[in-house]
C-alpha cells in the first residue's frame, strides 16, 4: 500500500529512491503518495530485447535522438493526458533534480518537433524510469532503445520500470521480488557511472 508524506523536496525524493520508493500524485491536483511495489518491474539491461520491426525503424534513423535538451517539456508531455499522476508539484521537484544532474530525458525528434521521449532519475548505476510519451508511432519505443544503449555504454546496471506493462514486457521487462530489487539497488548505489549527454 502507498504511504502519504506531506513533505516533498528533491532531498526527500532522492532518499526515497535510495530506499526503493517512488512518488505518484493521486491525481493531477492530488496528494503525493509513496510506492514500493512487490514485485518490482525491471528491464535487464544486458538482455534487453528489441522487436524485429523496431530494429528496422532504429536502423533507418526515423527519429533524431537528443538527451537532456527538453527535460521539462518531456515531463509535461508525459502529463498531458486526461488522468495523470504527474502533478505540478512533481514537475517542480523533478526539474530541480534535472538542474542538479540527477534528472534525465531521452527525446525523439522529427525536425524541430518533439514527438516522443521518456524521463527518469539516476543514482549510482541505477536509472529509475518514470514515464514516457509518444506523439508519433514508435517514438517512445525508439527513445527506450536509445536509453538502454546509453546505459550499457555508460556502465549502468539497473533499469527500474516500477510496474510491468505489456508495452514494457515486449522489451524483456520482468518482475522480481522486492527483496531482490533492493539487493540490486544496494549494489547499484555503490557505483558511480556518468550519464553522458
């Protein structure tokens, strides 16, 4: 079950990640709740699976990939839906994390248009994926492929996706017991790779 916490700041947020928790607002203007699901979903970075049709799209270079150029824009695009857990308070604190070097976005562009992407947080060698969006077919999937390629190159060991969805399952996402997740997290926090732009 989620737990409530009236305080919400970047310091509290980072400490929550270190302990295996993440926040979601009850709704766009609702209170923030803290979650630590059991089981927890992760994508094993080394065995990440790219569907054949998507491999072709990546090879053809259908989208330009950029990192950390439009973090807040990506967050707002992820929140641009009828029912969202990404409140203004969450956006405010995550933008501060971005300014501190912990928040990151992977963006897919068509010309000058941002058409897809994802954002998350890094601590140690862990990347905590938060949300993704797509305004063009396969745009968010290509962003996920780019993210995993970057995490491999930069030496990250843990890609946390929080919950398992059919969308993520096609890439090899799986559920693991929370205890196993916390062990992986503890090891990841002892390392310090750099998420290079």
